[in-house]
C-alpha cells in the first residue's frame, strides 16, 4: 500500500471514529422519538407520501384530507431503505446522519489532495472541511433537516473532485443534481461550471447531453414528488406550510425570496454573535444562527486564491450565486440551528478556494484559523450534547 493510500485509510478511520463518538453521545443524551421521514418512509412502502399526522404540524401542508411534510426528496430516500427494518425506527435517524456525515467528511481528503499542495497540508485542509465546518456539528444531531446539508455537501465534493480530474460533464451534473434533491439551491452553482464546460468542449453536443440527462432526471424527480404531494410539479409547499414561529411567519409574509430579507440575513451571516449566560458553557448561540466567522473563520483564506486561474473564478461565481439565493430566502440562517447552516451550500466551493490559496502560502496564520474553526465547530457539537441548539 502506498503512503498516500495509507494516509487515506487512516483519515477515514479517524473521521468514522470522531463522528461516531460525537453522534453516539448526542443520541444517548437525546429523547427517543420517531421523526417525520421515518413515518413518510413507512407510508411510502404502503404506496402513499402523507405523514399520517394530524393537520397543523409545523412545516406541513394538508391537501385533500392528507397531511404532507415539505421536506425535499433527498433526505427521505435513505429512510425508505431502512423503513422495512422496524428495529431501526428510533436509531435510523442517527445512523443515516452519521453515514452521510462520514461520507462527506471522508471526501474532504481527496478534495484537499486535488486542490491543495499535498503533503502535510492535506491533513490541515481535510481537517478544516471535516471538523472545522458546520458539517461536523450538524451531522451528529440525527436531524433530517441537517441531513439535507450533509447529503448536498457530499455530492458537491464529488462534483468538485471530478472538476479537478477528468471533468466528465455527466458526473459533475449528476453529483450536483443528486445534491439538489436535498438542497435545490445547489442548482445555480452548476451554471458557471456548465458554461465553462460547454465553452471549452471539443464536442459540445456530447457535453450538453452529459449535462442535460442528469439534470432532467433531477427535475423530473422533484416535479413528480411535488405533484403527488401538492398537486403541481412546481409547488414545493413552503409558501403554504404551517409555521408556528412568529419571526418566520412575519418574514414569509414578505415573500419566500425577497430583497427585504437580505439586510437581516447578511447581518447574521457576517456579524451575528453569541449570547452570554452565567452557567457552562457560558456562550449561547442564537437559534436563528450566527456569523460564519464564528464557525469557520478559516474560509477567509480563500481570499488569497490564485485569481488568475479560471477555476478560482468559477468557484467564486458558484459560491456567490448560491449565497445570493440564500440571502434572499426568508428562513435566515435556518431556525433552531448552530451557525448559518444554509451557508453550507456554498462552503464546498470556498473550501476548494482555501486549498488553492494554500499552494501559494500556508503558514501559522492559516493553521491558526483552521484550529479556531475546529474549536468553534467542536463547540457546536458540545452544544448538541447539552441540548441547547
């Protein structure tokens, strides 16, 4: 086995161990309950998508006497696989969250290898992605809302790894398409990548077909899923879903996507902080999220990426498009969350830029920012142990 292969094996064992312990402790300190995807998956086996819950539950829409959850298709699919195993009704959500968290964190190594300078720096960059982003605290919570982010991040990593490899259009579009089943906002990130592939291709028809059929499958799956639940392929349910939080109700009244949401969202993303309390752990995160610089400050290193390279520019545009869409959304940073969890949609592109920047310089300041990022996100895991977020 080559030194590179041994390092990858060690990395995967490390990721599985850390994520497994964190998930296990969180699970042991949490109350048992059956979550919405478990019910939906069980119903799917009987030919229906309704929740089987009473009308009026949060994030549900009742139509023709049936109640449906607005959760996207991506997080439901793994539950369907486990649905026949009744013994996993309670533990399934923890296992699924752990699986996709480990998958995404494991892919951090090849991502760092492809974009970074190699050597010991790969360990630093992979550790940033796996333990210094919100992927770590969110993947260990056994929460289906957070599962969507883990799935999307894993798929985006696959697309970015392929971008630095053979750049097969169908692999890149397929990975982004699968991620979009969990987080539809990812679709806009494909625009600059697809445009560049078409522009530089020696066989544009083949490239176009490679981009088109995975996207067509994604759109078709989304459309059918929505039509069955809400009667229309373009109705996602968010505009009519039941909400109980007055802040979210007031925000949605201004539109699902609106310029009016940008100031508050931008303020949270950039300068949102912690509240203070007298008891341990002293710092208390707001349930409405807080600044990306209080979760992953190492993303600042991306500013030093080699901007003369087209890959850097394309990654920046992809991150900017996703971020712009997130800032327009009424949901802010994601209610009842640690950090600005929606920003995980843009984070993989910035991680690749951080890796590219490390080719030019990687010293103590960059290492300090990565250590700070890991510390902040480890604190997010601790908050999960305490049941505070």
